[in-house]
């Protein structure tokens, strides 16, 4: 839509401030308002996506901390062995 509006502006040779003012450009006023509304919706969606991403990241960190606090029998053998025998349960070659 933005490209179409700009092509129309250039075709009539109108100044940017005049063409993009819906009060002065009745012919394209509906398209100008729609373009402005769509930009606002896009900005709102981006903010929601960023918030969703932050929330998901926080949930991942929370899940990892819960995994570390799992009951002993659910932990991998290596982690239990490390807890019993020191930092490394693997035999060195």
C-alpha cells in the first residue's frame, strides 16, 4: 500500500506533506488512514511478539531451574554419580 501511495504522489507531483495529509487529500484519505492504522497494528503486534519472547525466555529459565531440582531418581546417572563421587564420575583413560 505504501508503494502505491508513493507512486500516486509522484504521478501527481504533490509535496509529501500535502499528499500524506488526509485533510488535504480527500481522494486518497481512506488509503492514508488505512496505511496509518496498519502501521499501528504492526507496531502493536511487534510489541506483543517481544513480550511473548521475553515470557518464553523466562519460562525456559524457570523450567531449567525446576529440572535441576528434580527428585534424585529422575536425574541422569552422571549427575547422581558426580554428586556422590566428586565433580567427575568418568574414568580417565
